[in-house]
């Protein structure tokens, strides 16, 4: 490696693609980040040190070959870089947009402290977008079909990932989803300013070109029995997500004007996709001119506050019981929310929702952070600091839990005490449930978690399914 290349990070600063100015981006739902041009992408990729022990790979949940495809991107070998990305990640253009890179690969980059991490996520996104624009498509790894059929219940990231891997191995795939479009929360939960829906549609097109069949608007358990899938397919992969809201412990949550975060985001997502999904959903709440309070501090809370800004709220406050350093959300998302006018009230614990005929405010109390014996910092209410925050709308973003489908009990599919599906237990294959024909992954196994971890589960489930298809499946897996 030349000295010039070795010290590129000294000459070239970390830079993200240009972003829409705040006054422009808050007027709509366009993605706020633009694209690199080829020279910029090459220059940013060349900042990678190509560490002998790349921490970025280990921190990445799917263990992407990051230095390797950064080198290909630097050299302008876009198709090869895209192909290498797909070896480990069936949805790189999506993870390049929605992963919290500052907490994963970029947070582990050797250059992070002092020089600025390599812009891994932005390059990942650019490579795949550019490859698709130039006509590249994933190559199927086998020519002959295996003669096996797998049903996928849920077209979210886990379902799309398992479909990609099995299609590459010559397996016939049918994906069922209750929504009218694929993607799950990629389409209906994550706002378009983070993930343009054309990106999800293109991935659907790619999978259909590979042979996937999507049966949309069909809810398994209502429109088709789960037992019929077991009868007609060699295996079933479940990835139905986690949609049951955690108990907030607050009174009067049923008041008009109070919403849970996911229903709020889904209703707004369906409104924006009404051409594909019909009329505006009845649950949609117009926030124009309203004072909005979002309770919670994770990425879902950031999606809510930033959506409320774009919906024309007169003010948006985010209330979080710990300090900014302890917020679980992505640092980039928090910075974006601040730039867009969201006001953060840290170290405030909500006590109750106030109002008679509809919500009028939230009573809160200040907190102090106490370090416990286990090293964790926990908030403690400070007596005498109670106050009221006026509100016309309150959004609860305390997280969501998995809720096992009704057929799990009927088919003796084991679950954990909190409702998550139990997989890989007692010598079973990775992602295999207690029913040998059924595999599961994503939020219904992990609880509410990152998109990239659902992708990992889909990838690993595909490997387990193939290993059960005899020598032909194992050969396809090895290939």
C-alpha cells in the first residue's frame, strides 16, 4: 500500500453526501441525503485503512466484508462491490439507509476517534443504487431448481432476506403478507425521508425477477390457514414482527389525541402510499398546528418527532427520562431531529396523561441518574419537581413486544414468557422452532430490534432450511 493511500484519511476528511437544507426537507418526505458522485465515493472509500483486524466487520450484525468492498468501490468496480455486498447482506441498499451506523460499523471504525469514521453506510447505499441504475442484478447461484417450495409469512426485512437466499439456491418461494405492498415496516413504519419507498419497490422487482411470488393483502390465520402452508410447502419461515405496545403505565392513554408510535407511523405511511393502499386510514391523525409531545428516546421516537414536524405541528417536544448521552436512538437521527426544530426535554419522567374529553397535556417530574451496583444508570424521580406540559397530541414510543400468532399454541410452537418465538433451542438448527418444519426470525424472535438483525435471521434461516433438504440443499448452500 502506498504512503499516499495509507494516509488518505489525513488528507481527506470524512464527508457525507450533501443533504437537503432543513427549510426544504421539512416540507416533504424526500430522503434528506443525496448521492455521492463516483469521484467522491472513490475518495471517501480510499480513507479506509484496511485494518488487519477490521473491527467494522465484527460490529456489523451480518459481518459484511467492508474493507474489501470499499476497495472495490475506490477502484470503480461497482458491480463487483455490489455482488460482494450481497454475499453477506441480501438488502444492502436498505441497510445503507436505515442502519444506525454510528452504533455499529462506523462506531467501531479505527478512524472514529480523532479523524472521523469512514462513511461506510453512505458508500454501501451508493454502490448498490449505482449498480442497479447501470442494470446490475444479483446472479442466481444455481441453474437447476431444487424442486422444493418454501412459504414465507411476512414480507418485512427478514422475509425478504430469506427469500433472496433461497431463490439463489433454486428454491420456489411464495411470500404472504397482510399489507398491499412488501416491506412491512420498511414501507409502512420507517418514514420516507429515511427510506424512499421506490427503494423497497425496486427490491421487490428484483426478487420477482429472481422468481419470487408475492401474495399480498392476505393475512395468514384469517385468509389462509397456517396448516395449509405446512401441507403445501416443504418449510415455512415466519417473520411477522412485533406490534404489541409495551405497557406505558400511564393513565388515560385512551383519550383522543393519544396514540402509540407504530400505529401513528403506519397510518401516516399508508396515507403517503394511498395510491397503492387505497384511501387515507381512519386512524390517521392530522397534526397540523398542534402541540405534539413524543414520549421515548429510541429510533422510533425520532421517526415520530421528525414526522410530526413534516405534518405541520406547531411545536414538537421529545420527553426522555435519561440524559442525551444515554439515549438509545442513533446519534445521527437525534442530530437531524434537533436541526429540524424538535425540542428535547431530558431527564423528565411522564407521570400521567391529562385531559377530559381529549388530551390536554402530560404531567412530568424531573429525574436524577443513579449508577447502580451492576454499573447501569437508572433514573430516579426528584420529589417536588413535578410540572405539566401542554399538548394537543401525545405519541407513546416506549417500544413494542412480540405477540405470537394464534397458530403457535395450536401447533405447540414454543415461545418465551414474553411472547417471543423460541428458536435454535435443544439442538435445533439456527432459527428452527420446536416444529421441525417451521423457522422464524426478526422481531417476533428478538423483540423490537434493528432491520439488519432481521436480515441476519433471514439469511441464517435460509441456510438451516437448505441443510434440511438433503444433499442437493447442502450443495446449493455450499455453492
